[in-house]
């Protein structure tokens, strides 16, 4: 089929490459000229494993092309995906300027019957608004179906997720209107759920809100575990063995970040509020998440006695491993806290450094080429992303290179026995064994077994 994807970010680029791989002719359009220029040279604009070879293969086979020319993309396609960003407004609501802007431009160039698919995460009721905008602009002789088709891929495993999602959700006013999209997905071998658009839009927000709830829930349990000397790993193992609960998203730590969970929780609270529904649970989910970041910094401050002039090595900039995305990453808040307390920051992340450079100037923090350079002469190390590389590093060498011996493991990824045996003053979130501390929530002091 002939497909156009508007907005070539994390979602748009993966959608384009994967649909091209499935044999469709894909035109990928973005208003960002630099992005398009890079992609036309076969250079991926995001980090995603396996993306580069697939991207180049699709371009070489002429199944995929990149352009800034929206008219060309729309006129040449039967199905047009909208995958532009929906960042949060000040009040937490989703900013729909990019979506409505793209829709108005698409509508202007409609030259026949088409299906427009909203892939961006948009508030409940947006498909209806888009429908009105489009019908006001297009020539009445054309039939344009507006569908909602939220995306569930995870950065870091995006290609695999696109091909093997648990479900494809299509929001349509009637089944007939979903026909083109069903054709496009016909050999995806995934469960397809067709709903009314209002349900499809809410499915996306509630999925992310539920995952965020699991994370905040386990973090609250971790804090309780510290106060009583329970071992959070044991608690999680016991919890996760119950198939109704399930192991995923039950890692205690510094909390969730990224471009989706924080903004989607905020937006859902606002969506509820717009219809006078007070979202008590989601408000708490957000508060717990904010507090985890504060708790981690407080722990660092208390362990160091004073952050002023201390050299602190941050390991991990991206909001999770295997992505370069630093949007709303805990690292941003923790670095800001350290800088405002007059501490010095050395940062290392395997691939998130470039994106961080647009947020912190090289005069503010020191960007290091590897983990060993980053830890050298530091008073404390703080782990904020659970990269495999950090787990596999030589912690004996790190201990020798550091000035101090404090490690705050914000993702609970290091082996506690090993860290204590090496002589680190090792602290994590929720813990194996700890005494009540000056924090009131307890920190690790010793190990039982
Ligand atoms: P992104 O910021 O990475 O990319 C958005 C792209 O849209 C940018 O390249 C921008 O230049 C382009 N754009 C904006 N307005 C445009 C216009 N009028 N015409 C052409 N291009 C335009 O965003 P993203 O992370 O890919 O997210 C896109 C949407 O998908 C959001 O609603 C997000 O919530 C949702 N989503 C994201 C993920 C994820 O993991 N990133 C997962 C599922 C859903």
C-alpha cells in the first residue's frame, strides 16, 4: 500500500521503517529539514538497536523515502499516519498544536479518498475534533476516514515491539472505515481490537497510567520495606510470582521518566478533571514519582554530609537503557539538585550524552568518555539508568579510582554483597537490610545474610 507518515520522531521513524519492511511504499515526512537530510543519507536520528541496517535496506530497495514536502507525501498516499509530538502544556494537558497543525495541512492536500490515522497519543475526543477540521477543509467529493491507532512500542525494543505487539488498537466510527488499516496490518499476526475512537484514545492513556502506577506502587512498598528491614528484592519476587500481579514494571528505584509516562499521567489527570472527575490515584502516582527523585538526592546529601564542592559521578543520562532519550529523565532533576547545592557533576552514559548536551552546557557539567574516567577522583557515584555496562564494569577498579566510597544505586542493579565486600558505602532504594536512619525512611547499613 502507499503510506505517508507525518512526523519522523521515535514513533514515526519506526512506523515508517517497519511498514516499508512489510512491503508498503512509505513516504516519511517531517518539517525538520536537518532530520530529513540525515535520514536521506541513511543516518538514524534516534538510537534504536537494529534500526540502521533496516533503514538503509528499505531506502536502497526504494520502499522508503524521506521528504519535507507534505503535499507530495499526502498526494501520493492512500493512508496517512500522523505521528507528531503531543508534549505537555503548563497545566499538564496534551499540547495538540502539532497534531492540529499537521491535520490542517494534510487536509489541504487531500486529492482523493484517504484514510488518516492518528498515531500520536491524543486526549479522548480528539478524533472527533480532527474529523470536523478535515471535513471543513476537504472537497466534499472525497471520503476521508479518520482513525485512531495509538502506538504501544517501547523505546529500546521499538522494532520488535512494532512487529510483535500484544495488540493493535484501532478506533473507528464504524468497522467499514477501518478497512484500509486492517489491510495494512493483515499479516502482522497480532490481536486487533476495534473500538470506538473514544475508547481507543483512553486505552492508550490508561495503559501508560497503569504502568506508571505499578512503578509508583513498588516504590512506595520499597520505602515501607526500608522502614521495616524487609528485603525489596524478596518482596518483589514474592509479589511477582502471583500471575495476577506479574513481574514487569515492578523495579524499585528512582522512578519513571521519559517522553511518555510522565506526560501521559499528567494528561489523563487533566482529561479527567475536564469532566469534573478527580483522579486521586493518578495524582498520588505522580507525587510518589516526584518524591523518589527527592529521596535519592536527600540520600546523597545525607551520605556526603554536604554536597558543596563534592565531585559526583552520574552514571546514566537516558530515562532507561537502550535509548538515547533523556526527556523527563531522573538524571535531569538530580543534576539540577547537585548543581544548585554547589556540587560538581561528571556524567557518563553510553549513548545519551549528545541529547544531554542540549540541556547542560559543558561548562556546567563534565561529559566523560567512559565510566572509568567518570568515576576518577569522585566522592560519590550515583546510578540513574540500568545499563548492562554499569553492572558489568570492574567495580574493584572503580573503588580504586574514586576518591570516596559512596555509591547510590538508584536502580538497584548492583550486587549488594559484592559492593559491601569491596568496601563501598553502598545505598539503594528499598533494601536488603537496613537500620532506621536520619532520613526517617532508612538506608542500608549492613546485610543480614
Ligand atoms: P518526537 O518528538 O520524537 O517526534 C515528533 C516529530 O514530529 C518531530 O520530528 C517533529 O519535527 C515532527 N513534527 C512536528 N510537527 C510536524 C508537522 N506539522 N509536520 C511534520 N512533522 C512535524 O515524538 P515521539 O516520541 O515520536 O512521539 C510522537 C507521538 O507518539 C506522541 O504523541 C507520543 O506520546 C506518542 N508515543 C511515543 C512513544 C515513544 O516511545 N516515544 C511511544 C508511544 C506513543
